[in-house]
């Protein structure tokens, strides 16, 4: 394999590692929540709001990031923002108050806000179009290593060194990867477009006009609402509420709870490439794959709502695995929206729906906490409170399933591998 062949994979590997960090930070509150509750006396509503702060700041930066990606490129955008994440991790680690934790999470959200969209933007110029869905789901599957780190390994690290020192360690890793990214990754393959400061990209007015045209279409809003609910529901479970549900509601050991989260994230890793391959090579379609994932995730959450303190560990493991596997099909939504717009609007299109993706996580994380606190003020961490939240989430996904059936299927050239020879 010569240098020309290797270079795209160098870009792929380094950007994936930055996305691993993003996944770790967004999911890390779930298993350290008992320590946070004990040290800082956080209520369910505060825990939800603090965890959601990452997603609120993440989503608020998506439109500006779409402009930056199309205007100045991924290299500089991702480098600057990743340095903010280093500061956020340190602030979170050293905070002794609820406002300090929120401030750290806000900086982490802004700092990680470009890592997935920047990676996808780079993939559009470094790899052929017919690999995009497969590579997108592969990125997310690799990034799920961050969710794995935020499960049992984070429990063990926090028990050994304390959760604060663990976040200091990840700040150092973050800084090292940012430096590596800056020196080894460029915005375009050599000989295509210059990636120096002199690159004359589209103007901000042109980019905003393109976003306006994008938002005028029905499919954009259906896909955006679908990703708002799909990822919002999944992130609420994965990034926070699964931890208290298992450790506080069902009285499970922290390591056992971490292992169940590990199972869910392993299934997410396995599911990504499977759904990408089915979408790219087997069905050659986007809409149906997304709908299967929505239906499967809704059924898993409905099943989770039926579990009590006498729940069978094997049944819980199967449900958590199903949540991860079916949720990974949601990443096909990025390929779906990308194929509805020209290449030069790809960054704006994907960041546009990513705004709704991350806003959904913020709303569901905080909203479920407030809902449980409001309906069950003296029992917000009891199984009946979680049961109500899970049923509501399953019903929401069921509604989105029917809405998604109204989206269009983008035209794609026939795949020679699936075209019969004559």
C-alpha cells in the first residue's frame, strides 16, 4: 500500500479517535452519577440538566460549524474546538459545585461539536461516494469505543484513581490527539484543492442561502425530527438514565451496571457496519433501514419499561444489546440527507440535522429528569418513574416511525455488485 493509498486511512483513523473522545465525554455521567449525587447532593432534575448542558452547547454550535466546515475547512475548525474541550474536561474535573460542573460540560459540548461532522466532511473528499454510508456507520461504531470507556472501564478507573483524576487523564489524551490531528490531517487530498488559508471557499451568504434552500424541503424536517427523537431517546438512556435506573432503581452493583452499558455499546459497534452494509450493498436504500431501526428501538424500550427489581440479568442484557443494535441504524439518516443535496452543501446539510440530533439528546436528558421529578417528587429514582419515562420514549419513536415513511428515497446509481449480468 503506497502513500497515496494510505493517506485517506490516516485521516480516517485520527479523526475516529477524536470522535471516540466525543462519545466518552457525552456518555460519562451515567456511571459516575452516584459519586456526583453523593459529593454534590444533586437532584434528578439537576443531574439531567448538567448532563444535558453538553448537548445544548453542542447543538447550538452546529449551524456555525456547518459554515466553518464549508468555509475554512475541518482541520482548523476541529483543532481550535478540541482545545476548548481540553479546558472543559479540566474544569469539570476540578469543580466543587453544580454551576462549575455545568460550565465544564458546556465547554466539552462546544469542544466536541465538530468531531463527527468534521470527520464526515473529510470523508466526502477523501473517499469515493459509494463508501460513505459504510464509512459513516464504521466511524460511529469505532467512536462507540468512547461509550465503552464510559461504562465498566470508567467505573474501575474512578474506583482506583477517583473520577476527578480520570477526567484530568482524558484531558491530557485529548490534547495529544489534537496536536497529532493538526500536523497529520489536511482538508483535501494533494492536487485537488489547497488546504491552506488561501482557499477561497463559498461565502457565508452563499452557505446561508444553501441552508435556507435545504430547510425549505419537507424531507429535511422529517429527517431532522426523526433524528431529534431517535438519538434523543437513545442518548437519554445511554448517556445518563440507564446508570441511575440500574444502580439506584434496581439496586444493581456499579460494575454489573457498567457491564450492561458495555453490552449496549458493543451492540452499537456491531450494528453500525451491519446496517451500513445492508443500506449500501444489500437494499441500496436508506429509508427502510432507518425505519427498521426505529421500530426495533421502540420495542426494546417498551420491554425495558416492564423490568423491575427482580429483573433477569440475561433479559436485561438482551434488551440493552437490542437498544444499541437498533439505534445504530439511525446513522443512515446522515447518508439519507447527504444524498438529497449537492456535494458542496454536504457540510451544511449534515450539521443541519446534527443540530437536531444533539438538541434531541439535550431535551430528552433534561426533560426526562424533570418529568420524573415532577410526577414522582419523592421517588424520582424508583422503577415506576423510569417505567413512565421509557414508555413515553417508546411511544415517541412509534410516531416517528410513521412520519419517516413519508420521506423520499434519493436517487442512487445502480451498484454493479447487485446488478445482474446479461
